[in-house]
C-alpha cells in the first residue's frame, strides 16, 4: 500500500505538507501491515529497517521515531538505512525475490547510476558499504531538471490532468504517446557527434550540457550539470507564447535526449577508466525515480553499445521499485543486519549522508550510532 501527499498546488515537494502526511498516515499503515505479517512462528520480526537519511529531517524523523517505538515495544534491533545505498541495492532485492540464485545479484563490484529529483550520482559500488562517487551533479539533479522542463513545456491542462507532481512521467508520456514506437533514437558514435548542435525547423537548437564552456575544461569533466539545459528550454518557451503541440513535443524529446546522453557519456568514461585500471565491471545498476523513464533505458543501452560496451548488463528495477519505497529499505536493512550492523536507539535523522567512505562524513559507516553485533 502506498500513500503519497498531495503537493500539486505547490508544484513540488512541500516540507510541511509532506510532514503532515507522514504524521497522519504512518501509524495507520503500520497497523494494517501488522495484520499481514508472514506466519513464521514468531509474533514479531527479527529487526526493524527504517530510512535514516539523506533527506528532509522532519519527514525522516517521523519514520525514525515510529521505528524506534516498534523496536522498543518488540525488543528487537533497529537498522537505520541510507536510502541512496538502498537504491543501489534494489536490483539485488529483485533478484532475491525472483529466486534466480542463492546469492543476490549483481555481485559486487558494479557501477551504479542513481538518478532522482534530488540526486544524480555515478558510483563504483565496490562492497556493501563502499560506494565510491565518480561523478555528481554540480548544480541541480536530473529529476529536478526534467520536472522544471515539464512545467515549462506542458500546457497547464496537461499538468493538471496528471493529478500529481510526477512531472517527468507526464513529459515522457507527452513526448512519446506511443511509447518506444516514437523513440526513433540513434546513438552518437563519437564525442564530436554527441556535442554537436542539432538545429530544428523551429529555429532553435539546444546545446548539450557542458559541451561549451569558456575554458573548455568542463567538456570532459567527470561531473553532471543540468541547470543550463533547463534555462535554455525556459528561454525558448518564453519567446513563444503560442507554441503548438508539435513543437512542444520536439522540445520535450530533444531536452530528454540531451539530458540522458549527458548521463551516458559519463557512464562510458567511467567504464573505460575502470577497465584501464584493471577494475572492469560487467553491470550498470540504474535506480531512482528517473530510472523508470523508458526513453532513458533506450538511450543508455544504445549509447553504451555505440561506444564499445555492448556486453555491459543494464540492471533497472521494475518501475514500481524505482522511486523511494519501503521494500528497498527493508532489503538494505537486511543486508546490513546480516553483515553484523544495527543502529543504536539514540540515532537521529540525517539531512546529508554520503555513501562514499572517502567523503568528509565517512560515508555509510561514518555516521554515528552504528553498533557491531556480537557474532
């Protein structure tokens, strides 16, 4: 069961609205969940998993305090989970549910592309708690960019009909009403072809992110930048009050193509760099809300094949597990618990929490209040 706060009048997540939704619905959801606990011969679970961060502390604290209450009532351990780590491990949950092998897949190490409204991370997932960040967004996340473009390109009636703030999903549906049949995508085979401006019959041409910088130093930087793309779309829309749907569709599809190729180019560089260092990986995990975009899946697969990585396996979770969800948090808690970790009841919600042990905060295990189990 899923309950989502109605943030539509705010055009995005509103902290107070989200907090109130958590407070109103969480206890009722837990009550319903207790009625369907599996019959394992025990009246309580082995431990409690809960998202500890990163994110809005107000909403996180509601969930964390609820979990603490359950842990105390049942006298069982608590495991505070990093939800970005949970996104990276979601395909392992999927493989376990499918019972394809006794071991979760993909096995470490693998590459992770975590893309959502709040994060854009390219990560070398070496081990359960060691996820080296290879590239991150320097301005806004890709999901935020696509949502902003959707609010610019889509007519108000289309946005209202959507009924929620999943604007990226509305943009994809608008640009490709017939699904993959409308993609018509051919991946660029060279960097020059990738960053070349493509003029349109409407008189505008979007510039790929980081393709043109004053010094040229950013063109091949291992980082992501999406604010410029959103600004370019805004300038186009502001100059055309009477833009017809045909042009809107092309603007939607072209902006998504450039955003997704920007992701793919950095993935290709990371794969090449790891191969040259003797640390080649065979799987790319793509998770987070934006991973549900079918056009992204097509662009990544075609792009990597065109750039010499046809054998890299792409692991996308099912659409329902791409956005934040309790199942991935439960699974990650289980992996942490089985590896000997649990959280002290003093733990608090964390607004920022890296998954990279090389980060200033020490990454997943750098957070306070971890307890090693007596095994």
